[in-house]
């Protein structure tokens, strides 16, 4: 009978310990669930941030491409302007040469006219 009572007490103690362990297990499971939920929320937040940053990166790349295109156009315009400037400079040089030649011919013509007048005067006398 004593043995039965002792076994009953041990059984009661074992039941209480099992209850405590079950309670601890429940608390641990709840904490784990909360942590898991929190981690899931963090992962979702990181995914959203990643997508936002990816969109910003695409926008930045697009802006860089636009600026690159503008720079290319500007370089082409500068090259065209430089070419036009050289053409104008060449035309100016040709004009100056033509004016100089014209002045030279004009001077020669004046000399020829003077000589002609002198010859006319001589012929008339």
C-alpha cells in the first residue's frame, strides 16, 4: 500500500512536470511562431525595399542613358560647328585671296591704262 501511494505521488509529480514541460513547449512554440512571423514580415519588407531600389536603379540607368545621348548629340553638334567654323575660315581666306588678286589686277589695269594713255598721247603728237 505504501508502495502504491509512493507510486501515485511519483505519478502526480510526473504529471505536473509533464504539464510544466507542455506549458514551456507551448510558450516556446508561440515565441517561435512570433519570431517566424516577424522574420517573414522582415523578409517581405526587404523584398519591397529591394523592388523599390531596383526601380530606382532602372530610373537612374534611364537618366544616365538620356544624359549620355544628350552628350553624344552635343559632341556631334560641336563637331558640326567646328567643321562649319573651318569652312567659314577657309572661305574667308579664299575671299581675302580673291580681294588681294582683284586689287592686284586692278592696279595692273590702272598701270595698263596709264601706259595706254601715254601711248595715245605719243601717237597723237
